[in-house]
């Protein structure tokens, strides 16, 4: 695989490590189930849309650069909201149109979240994952440039804990349980030029069951 992948246990993420065994005050050794492995695809070129998709699906074979490039090329220019000319070379920087079309090939939809709504109304149990579009610093090797570009990141629940699977991170960052996820999303959405997509199965989108309210 051309990019680096991390399959880490919960204890390797600085989130309060998980050991194979625990000891009660009485001295009794109690086995503790290890955290499940987490798939984390790291940044390569400008393929953050690809990484975000694969990280949300927890599968490095879910999508490929060739798949996204084919989708980009077959989309009519009239349907593109924010086309990126660089994508014609297959280097990445894919926009929301490509992400939406890619999800549809696997029976999923991307639901744009209206930032005026309360994230408390997201029915988390019906949402497969989240993809955020956020400003990110540009780098030239080890140097951070005083410029920003939009960047796609994936967020997904694994083993009851939500993780920030940003491909620019060295390893997955534990966000926490649902209450902490909602705080994280609310904080991100307060930022300038941040957008949120809910990744949901087609039937969830059709029935609007990705939300707990009806208005």
C-alpha cells in the first residue's frame, strides 16, 4: 500500500491505555478485553478525500485513487459545485461532489449538516461516520507555510469510542463517547469555513432517521 497505515490499540493513542489484565484491590487478576484495532490511513499527496472515506469505512480497500479519479472524470462539469483542475491529473484535492458520488457506489449517502441545527439532534446510532471539511495549514516538508487550504477528515466510532482519524495525525486521536463527540462536532462547526457531512446508509437518508427531531 502506497500510504502508511496505523492499526493501533486504544492504549497506544494516549487515551488512558488498555492492558490485557487488571488487578482488583483484593489481588484478583481480572482479564480486560483489548481494544479493537483501528484503521488509520495517513496523508499522501492531496488525497485527503480518499483517506477520509477509507478511514470512515475502516477499510483500505473501500476506495482507491483510481476509483475517485474515474468518478471525477465522468461527472458533468455542469454538476460540479467546486471543481478542482488539479484533479484532472489524478493528484487528489477532490471536492464534495466526488465524495457524494463515491458513497453512492456503496449504498451510502452524504447528508450535509446545517450548522444552525443542534448536533444533539443527530441520531448517532444511525450514522456510520462523519466527514468534516476544515481549514488546514499547508506544509513544505517540515515547514509550515502561512497559508491554509480546505482538508477532509474522517471521524468514526470503534469499540464504543469515537476517533478523529485525520490523515495528517500521527495516530488516531480518541474523542470519547457520544457526549464528547457532540462537543467535538460543535467546537469544529464554530470554526470558520468548516462543514460537516453525515455518512449514512441509503435507507437512513430516505427515511430521514439520521435525526431525532422531525423539523
